[in-house]
C-alpha cells in the first residue's frame, strides 16, 4: 500500500471503523477481516494435507450407510475427498465468519475466506482434477428471504481460482426444509432426505469428471450427503464427487 492509499484507508477507518470478525477489536490499516492476534490463532483444519481426514471419513461413512440402506440399488466406486478451511466451534469467535456470511450479508468476507480456502485445496492432489463446482442450493423461498446463497458466494471464488466451470443451476432444492441448526443428527438426515434433485436439462450441459460440492459449514454432513446422493444417482457411480466448506464442526 502506497502513502496515499495508506492515508485514505486511515481516514476511512476514522469515519467508519472496521472491526475483527472474531473478537471485535478495531482493525489497523493493514489488517483485513481479522486482527493480527486472531489471524495468528486461526484454527486451520489442514485437511488438505491428508486425503483421509476427519471430514472426508465422516462423509464417506454417510455415503456407505446410504448404499447399505438402498439394499444394493445404489453404488459408488470412489472415495470422496473433503476439506474445510477452519474448525467451527460454538464457543469460539471464529464461528462469526460463517454466521456473518450467512445472516449478516458479509459477502465480501465470504469471498475473502473462500480465497484462503482455494489457495490451499487446489494445491492438494485430490482436488486438482476438479472440473465443475456445484454450490449446495437454497430453496427459492429462503433465497428470496436472504437475497443470496452463501454457498454460491464461496463456490464462485473456488471455481474462478481452480479454473473450473461453475454450475449453480445443476442442483435444485425442491422442498423447503426446516433450518438444521437445532436438529439432532438423525433429524438432520431425515430433514434433507430427498430434498435435492438434479435439474436434468441443466446437468446435460456438463460432462464432469470431478464435481466439487460447496457449502458454508459441514456439521453432520447430512446436507452434503443428500446432494452427493442426488448427483451420483444422476451421473452414476464412477463420477468423483468431493466437498469443500469454510467451516467444519469437529476437531
């Protein structure tokens, strides 16, 4: 930042102080979204360093259970990679990152943290072959209420960073579902079962070899798994489908 830019930023901060998204401390001119203390303590998952991480294992366990419950009518031939930027814990201030994107209209922050995620996952071998990025869709009613889809904000950055096609219209949320926040694990699974379908006319525009499913936070994995189910039912068991989110509940 040059001298004029620094001066303008300083004046802007005096008029409208920016605060750390985690702790609320006023940010300095050279700080963005996080203060130096919260940035230094950022709870990176480092899942991109290991294909068999906690998030991937949890997702693949759900996929396996899905196939068992189908009585053999479903199959999937691949191990799905999965990664998240940071650990999302209810008692930690870092949860505000996802909450502000989802409820506070902080699209700018969503793009910033999505870039941090993109810088890491596309260095990992299991994500380099991604050619289509698909955000978890919102029901049209909820999108109208919120004004945007937070998963789409993240997906757009990942697609651009990874040189992939963005397919925001491939999946459709056909049923309005209760918010997942306060539901039990089993209730979450039941809540989203059958809620997603592939828009066949849109999906035929793509010939994906590796789809990256994107959402804001991975909790039980029920939502990602329901989307995964819809995609593999449409494209068949050989398509590789991975997942990426900003937050991961666990660790």
